[in-house]
C-alpha cells in the first residue's frame, strides 16, 4: 500500500537495485548513480530521470471499501511512472560511447532479471503492495525524447525508457458508517 511518499521510495528502490548490480564493476562508486535531470547531471555516471507520471490504465478502483468495522475508505489512485536512464561517461572520447553502451546494456539486463521490483528494495512500511510493481521497457516516440532534451543545453543522448506500474497512492478520505443493529418489521394482513 502506498502513501504519498511512494514515488520517492520507488526512486530509492531503483537506485538501490542498480547500485547492487553495477557498482563497482561498471560504475566506480554508488554516488555516481542517482536522480538528475539531463541538464543537471553534475558528476553522475548514470542519471535516472522521472519524466512523466500518468494515471494507470491497467488498474483502477471504484467505490468505497470497508476499513475496519465502522469506516469506509475512498479508492486508491493507481499511476504509472516513466523513467529515463542515461549514461554519462567521463572516459576519453574514443572510449566514451563503448562505456556508455555497456552501462545501458547492463540496465537492460538488470531489469530483465528483475521484471518486478522486489520488496527488498523498499522500506518495511511499504512491503504490502496490492499489486506487484512491474518494470517494463517503454517505447517512446521521437517527439517525447525531443521534449525531454530540448529543455537542456545538451544534445540528445541515447537513453533507455522504462515504465514502472501500477503504483498505488492510497486515499486518506474516510467515511464513518454504522452497521445495522436493529430492524423493525410491520406486517399488515391482506384483506380479501
């Protein structure tokens, strides 16, 4: 179940998964993998950028549900998170593309081996998801990529795009209800 902080917890889970699988073999330090926009990468070697959030088409809830004996809870909102992964090598120019391509290949491998984000990548308070968090390579259109990169002072870089879904954000709206405890029937005889 997800509180409003679930997006940042997923960010941290992705970072942990990639650090566990890429440091020190491909990336020298855990600090070199982190969240950043393409225009503000700093000294990051692998930038993770949440570029879009959309309401989920796959999962949705309708209507109130019972929460305990005397409360009904409003339905959760389910969203899809869209991430861009970009490698930023600082190697010599003749080795830079090769190093970046190895990093991108490793990301594909890590997510292929982990098609669902396991609970080991999340704090204890968010381990009970209603639906497992799926990780899926996302097909983007050139115009989506252009919109992301046009706002930067950098030329377009080869990047990977993944979708993580369904992400639940629980409602805090609760309605008090009372169970039926008394029933009063009145029966009239039918006259013939």
